[in-house]
C-alpha cells in the first residue's frame, strides 16, 4: 500500500466524534443547512428532475431517501439525485483550496451512505468532516486543474472516504474504497469551459455516486490498486505530473477544512459572486439610474477573467450555466434590480434586451497586482462612468461568505428559508431548521430526510 493511501485510510479510521471540537460540529451543521437549502432551490430545475426520475425507478429497502420524497433507492443513486439537487444552482459552498471545488458536494453521499447503513448521526458528522479534509487537502497540493482535469475528480475520492466512514468500514476496506474511486473516476476539465452543458451541474453528483459505489464494493470485499496514488501510472504521476506531499490534516490543534470553505451569498459562480456587492453599492451611488451609465471597467485577477469573462459568450449568454458564470451578466442584473436571485436565470431574463445592452458597456480587465494577491484576496475594482461625467469606484477583496467576511448563522438560515419558501410551508421549514441546528442530538438520519417530503 502506498504512503498516501496508508495515511488517508489511517486518518479516516482514527477520526472520531470525540476528537472534533464543538466548533467543528457547528460548522458541519451550517454546511448541511446550506447544502440542503441549495437542493431545495434547485429541486425543479431540469437536471435535478432527470436525476430524480432515474433514482425513483429503483426502490430498495432499507435504501436511502431521495430528497423531497419518502422513496428510498440505492445509496449511490440517492447520492447522485440529491447531489445534483445540491450542486445544480452553483450556490453551495466553495473551497479555499485552488483546486478544491465545492466540498459540500460530499454531504449528499455521506447522508445517503449513513442512512443506508443505519449509522448514528454523530458518525455522519465525522464522515462529512473527513470528506472535507480529503477533498480540500488534495486540492491544496495536487494541481490537477491547471493540467486540464476537473475538481470533481477529488469528489470521487472524498465521497468514497466519507461514505466508507459512514458505512463503518475497516481501515483496509477504506483503503480499497479510495483505491477503487481514485483509479476509476477522472473527470475532464472540459466540463467547465466552452459551451457549458447540463453536466457542469451534475458532474459532482456523478462523482459522489461513484464514490459511494466504491465504498459499497469495498464493503463487499472488492479490492483496488494498492499504489493508486504513487504508482508509476498512479494518480499523482498521471494527473499532477509527479510526486505530491500531503499537508497536515485537521486535528491535534489544527483547523479542519470544514471550518474554512467559502459560502455563497448569491446563486452564481464564486468569481462572478465577488463582483456583486460592489455593483450594488454603485447602484446606490447613482440612485438606480442605470440608463445614465456610460461605461463600467472591472479590474480583477486572472482566474476571475478565465472563469467568468473569458469569451464573447459571457457577454451574450444563452443558458443558465453560462449566465451564472458571467461577470457582465451578474453586474447588469445587480445594477438593474438591486439583487441577484434564482429568477434572474430564466431564459426570458437571460435574453432581456435591457440587460444585453448594459452588458455591452462593461469591460473586464486583468490586473497583475490583483492576480499576485490571489488567493489571499479576491480583488475586484469597479469604476463606473456616467453620461454626465461622474466617476464612482468601489473595491472588494472578500465576498460575503468568505471567512474574512463571514455569513452569520442567521444569514445561513435566511438563505435556507428563501430557497425553501416556494416549496414548503413556514411550519415545515421551521421544523427542519430546528432539527438541523441540533443535528448531533437526532436519533437517526431518516428522521431528518423524512422532514423534507414535499406535498404532491
């Protein structure tokens, strides 16, 4: 067994609820509330519906619950269906690691595996913490994104670790779950560039489905390559270009990654996200008179340009997948409306001629200083010029939800409520939140999942 596989399986085995500070437990609850709120917000979007319809074709007892129903399917299909719901809006948390992706993608597979196994809720909390560690520590050092691979490659590994922990696997079984997941689930970066497809919002759910499946197969005794990370054709050789040394993991006085991932205040990609609050301030500065805007110039770091202002399509979006990754689009919405929310990504709204006209007045430029400061800061400087010659400038380094500009528990809860209100009565929302805030005291996960059943 290679050193990395040995370390990960030993760490996973040794991590217990008693080793988690209560602050970490509280962060897991915040993440779970945020992720499940995002699932409700995306519930009726087309890709979540597709994933859910497929999962509902396979009934299993005991199984794992498909969110929003009382139907139980296989845990891997539940992980996929629920994971697509969580991820599709691009509203769930995002990693502080350059390559990390969206670590709350691990919450649906862990919950599915734990429910299927009848695991206690404290075990699920540990498994979520573990999955965050695996995904984000790999994202800190592996560097696969710049080599053209997608960050959901990590999700297959992290969800396998989390699911294996939730299933109560032994050290050797956890190692095999990681080996099976790592050897078989490499995702292309093409998922996230060019003309974006539905797969962008489903890739993490697919990876987590495969991670849960790997854990289930390891539980049955299936083995994976023992040198999956450091072998001559292993993970690091093929994807990172050479050996990688893992950083210290959380525990023994070190922070856990679940404490530090960035929340999203608006339903957009993170780079577009950072630009919204300055736009709202500029809207106030001009009294909402958008017709008076002559030009806007946005200076930012390279990755923001590469992700959210990299092509003419970002000034002419034709789908939600492009619009929520478009700095010009979210700027136009924020300036026009004074908010950015789910209803801004309908086909009609995306094609709004007033938004299209305003987007053409927006220039996005690379700034070397801002690029040098990334990822220590996510710097945007926006200058707005009016027809009368007035200049207004706003800057931001940390979007709302960044650890240096955190969302409070009340703001996390308000986000959940706003996402859930179109689907649920206030009494149901109140009950869900009450139980999630005291998650460690709930007797089993099925109690939580049944709270989410929607009326037909």
